[in-house]
C-alpha cells in the first residue's frame, strides 16, 4: 500500500495505531511510531496536502493564508459582549502540517517556570516539566550549524548592561540534527535596530539566550525556515521527509472523522475501549480500525469536538445536542486559554524600507522574485522575527501595578465566592498570580511587524506592534 492510499485501501486495513489529526502533534507522532518498522500506522487528516503552495512556502507570505478556507478552518468566537458583539477569528491550520502551515514562522519556547507548572497540575513524580521536555525540544530541532555563532542582533550595538543570558546555556538547549530546520534571518528591515533600542530604553533587556528557559526581554527568534531553500518548514515537510522510505506509514487526507468507534463491551476495569473511527471522505463514509491504539491529535478546538461527537463530554451538553452520553466528563471542551492580541499601526517616512516594498514597488518585487526563484535567497526568504516579552509591572508602571493586582485578586475572590470557578481554575489563578507578583514569567508579548496589516494605503510603509496578554486570557 502506498504512503497516500485511497480511502478504500485505508479503510480495509487494520492498523496497529491510528493517529487522528495531521498537525504539529499528529505528524511527528505518526512518524515516530512508524520508526518501529513492525508497526502499521495510519494517519488521518481532514485537510488536504497544501504545503507546497507559495502562500505557505514563501516567508514573505506570512499572514496571507490566514482566513483563506483552503488553508484555515476559519473558526470564530461567539459574539463577545465586551467587544461590541464582534466575533473574533480563531485561525487553525487546515491541511497536512496543521497550524505550522499558518504560523508566523517563529521557533520559540516558553519559560522554565511555565513548563514546570505542568508537573504541579499533573503528577509531581512523573509529570512533564522543563528538564524532562528539553531532550525532546532538542530532538525536534535542526538549528543551522553554520549560524551557531551568528550574531542575532546585526547592526545593533548594545552595552552589556542591556543584554541578559540567563537560564541554561545556549549550546545546551539547541538541537542540531532533528527534522525541523531552523535559522535566523539574514536580512532585516530598517525598523529592526531602532525598535530594539526603543524597547531597551523602556527597560526590556536584550535576551541573547532566549531558548534557555528565561524569556524576559527582546528576542530575535529563529524561524522555521530552511536557510538553503528559503522555504517554510512545516511539521509535514519536516517529518514526512524522514518517512519517505517507510512502507508501514499510510496517510489519508481529506478524511473528516465524524466519531470514534468503540468495542461493544467494556474492558476488565469497566472502561470503554476505542477501536477506530468513522470518517467522511468527499461525502463517502468509511470506517477504519486499530488493533492497539487510537490517538487523537486534532488540536485544542477539534479534539474536544471529536470526543463530544463520540459521546464523551459534559452529559447535559451532549443531551441538549441529541448525542447519547457514553462517558460523562464535564471538563471536555472547557478551560481553553488563548492569547488576545491588539495591533497598533504607525505610518512611516517614505525613506524607511519595510516589507511594504513588495506592495509598493513592482520592480523590486520582480527582481526579488527572480532572485528567489533562482537561489531561494533574498527578501522573499526574509520575515519579521523580533518579539518582546515584558512583565506587567514594567508596562503599567510601579505606581499602577499594586492597585491593578488588588483589583485582579478581588475579582478572583468574588468569582470563587460565587462558585463560578472550577477547582482547576482556582489553582491555575493562584499560580498565575504568583507569576504576576514575582515576575519570573513575562505576561505581555509584543511582536514587531514591518508592514501594514490594517488597511494599508498604496505607496506608504508601516510599522506594527501586535501586543497580547500571555495569561488570564
């Protein structure tokens, strides 16, 4: 059977493992499982194979595929009372590679304290934390060896007092032989240097060790870009290259899972056992079965959706939707955290070069297109990569910070007294309050974009600060 079989071939095969969802979790998991060449692995993806489209592959095209239903599920929130009843887009990648097809190319890492908190909420003896996850961070990454000593802040001369190198040393936290190729930019727009200096002047240090577990300050992020070809690296392009010689991994795209399939009887512990899935491919319905395990990797939005469609979730909600409840788990589909971002856009002088040059100068676009097509280099292979992480007190100021914290604590106490918080939420808020007060974890993120994002005017250039909250979202 080929790597990409027909729906009929796929459904007639009993796999050892079926992985549902071909995104950032599903593709790597399926490939790693298939490294055991005796195991037969099936991977289901509801989207199609789109990773070779220029809107996906070209770094200059970041944000251009977002909102396009070919590449994006185009989810939206319910109308928000405090946002004028607007529905806010919730982009999610649609296709083999998931949201690594859409993200803005940043290869970033959270702080050590954030990963360590996972152990606090799970198993203090065996739960995930920074130390246990770091080997896998490194296993995934293929940092460009030629850039090992690369200056991540070219053309910006910074005094040592404005540079921080806290955390695990850089050489101990970066992987050099994993499947996901990462690289620094080699071209920067005119706003990069003044933006870094401006944030330094406001108290944000330059973080020259942004992958070592301490995230505070101005970081020049590595990008998921192959520096030789100048193209985006998605989970699909990275991991499926490892599996091109495998004969035990089979992938079915355009396969929407409609529900999970269960054994007719419970196991010895009285638990339901999932044995497969019902799928829809171009309007035709099929079933697929696994002898060992079925693994859901559909992301934070669609994993709970599949569970609920299968009768696993809040019993009262399922009843209201006419879905028979198989397992009553009230936490399914709850407690989703996401970041809230707001753009601030500034008009620049005509002599300041940004990525708006592609929009404003046809000659420049033609020249750079020719260069990119011949070598994979040039401005089409470049993108914005500056991000700034700040603790809240640095942004609001020492005078306003104490009353803000008091108001926040009062709000949490009131919600707790009214029984509107779950035990998990109460515990989460206590951890996040400590982060806010003691400042080990930055609370605000600002991404720097050197092109107009909001109704840009022809012939003009822009600078955008996209600022969002990291917690309490």
